[in-house]
C-alpha cells in the first residue's frame, strides 16, 4: 500500500513539473516585467553550441526577440523588418538576438532565407520561453510543425508568445512589448523610438 501511495505521489509530482503549470492560452501567460532581471538560460547557436544568454547580453545592450519559428509568416516579416533596423540599432550600441523554438539546423535556413546578419539562437526545448513566462500550450494543429521545427526537442508542444525586450548589460528589462495576438508585432518605428528612450 505504501509503495502504491509513493508511486502515486511521484507521478503527481512528475505531472506538476512537466508542464501542467504552463498556460493553455497565450492570454494567460505571466511574463517577466520591466525592471526585472532575466534568468540565466542556456541556448544553442547555429552550430549547436550551448551558450549563456546573460553572458551574451553582458557584452552590450541588447534587443532580445522571442519569435515562434521560421515557419511563421508573421515572424518572417518581423525578422525582415528587424534586418532593416539593425544598422540604426548598432549605431545606438545595441546587439540584436532573436530566439525561437527552431533547432539550430532550422535556424540556418531562416538565416539564409531572410538574409539576416544578426544572431539567431535555438530554444528548441522551450526552456528559455518558460523561464521568461512566455510559453503556453500550442493548439494541436501545431504539433507536427513544432515537432519538425525543433527536431523533436519540443516534447511538450509549447509556443512562446512573441515578445520584444530591451535589456541593459546587467540583463535588466528596460522595455518590453508582448502581445498574445501573434499577428500583431511592434512596428519598427516604435521599437527604434523605445530603444533610443531607454539608453542609459
């Protein structure tokens, strides 16, 4: 009896640590707020190397973008607009980092397809999106897309709500734009104005 009870408790604990607390809808997420410091998550580069996000951000002020994946047309449009903004952001002293659920291999095709020069990082297992409070359970219709895009690493079938963060070198959030409606992204002009406004 005791062993059955122990197994039941372990199963319950496992359930709570494997995604039950992840919101079912994008409107229900609880993201990090302005003034908070981002967590030190590890992401993968295009060649599969694991790197610390905080270590990268310590190099210079950062525009950090979470997008759904290279398969998303709204994300592709956003990535292309960021490409046109990049020279102005660099003049201000920013670096640009974009993070998605895509595997490193799929990031390479996104980089080539959109002719991007800035950094793309893989959060294929959605660890970073969860740590930022952006992850939610994707609709069932996305299952095969997420499986393919993450090369099987997105086992919980989660998506990040698209988000933009402006960070200082200590990883403190100075500005953010997070919209549960994935079809609406922050216009480039407003992003550029925000980047100028929050510079230390």
